[in-house]
């Protein structure tokens, strides 16, 4: 079974002008980074220059559709 580690870098206050960053590792190898901001969530796969980006409304819809299957 894969071992996952998550490292977080959070701002000291409510997310306004600063984002929260989560670096995700599987078995010691970086999978990517999740960036959470006031307006959206972004997934940067390892070595990606452009993220997969979605608004919180889109994210909510996607998660609900995924779990309703």
C-alpha cells in the first residue's frame, strides 16, 4: 500500500492575499501541490507549469457528482 505524506504551508490569518499550499508525496516522491485560495482550488501535478484550476462552486459540484455515483 502506498504511503502518503502531506506538508502544509498556511498563512497566519484568513485567506485573502495569501494562499495555503499543500505538497503531496507518495512513497517519498512528490505527486504535486494543492493551492487553496479565497476564490479557487488548484492542483499542480509534479513538474507542471499550469495548474488544474476550479472555483469553489465547481469543486463542490464535482465532489457531489463523484460521491453520488
